[in-house]
């Protein structure tokens, strides 16, 4: 009987050890599969990114248009100090609206194969926001010059050009025409 018990205990030990090894190997395979899945994640395609970017434009369109309408109305008459300050504030707010849009784009996961084009778009949008902020500040102070207006025009043209290069159609109307 003791040899029979000994044979059972050896079989039991073998089953336990085999179960442990199967469990360890299964866990390692699962971890390896997870790592490989994460490494092969290439992010969204450019088409998917454009869809998300267009959605951001649709969300921001009313705000951007509204601020540019305020700029148009505020810059009709700059004879008084109050009207000049109001125009400067409106121009600065327009720059802020453009920066919010660029911030939404920046928050989107970018496709690996289009990083350079998207980064150029983001830089152009930030450039427009900065140019408008500078022009707004100078207008409020009463020392805006044609140079500031020209810088804003050039920044807007660069932004519009980048929007067209990337191909986000819903966004092309958000770069102002001076």
C-alpha cells in the first residue's frame, strides 16, 4: 500500500507542477500578446484624424465666426479711445478663439505618418493666434501699425494654406481673410 500511496503522491506532485508551469506559461503568453498589441498600435489614420479635426472645427466654428464679426464691427470706427480699446479686445479674443481650435487639434492623437504636416498646421494656427494677440494689444495701446496688420494677414494665409494641405475642409473658413 505504501508503494501505491507513493505512486499517487508522485502523480499528484507531477500534476501540481505541471499545472504551475502551464499557468506561468499562459501568463507569459498573455503578457507578450499585450505588449505586441501595444507596440503595433500605430494610432489613427490621417483620414480618421481629419474626421476628428473637422469635428473640432464644427464645434468651434460659431465661436470663431462670432469673434471675427465682433472684430469687424469694432474696427469700423476707431476714433475714440474706448472704441480703440474695444477693437483691441475683440482682436485679442479672435486670436484666443483660433488658439482654442489649435488646442483641440493638438489634443487629438496624431497619425505617425503625417506628423510633419499636422505639426506645420498647428504651428501656423498658433502663429495666427499670436499675430492676432499682438495686433490686439497694439490696437488697445494705440500704437498698431500696418506692419501688425500685414503680419496677421501673412499668418492667416499660412494657416489657410496648411488647412488646405492637410485637407480638413470644414476648417478652411476659420482662417480669416483680411
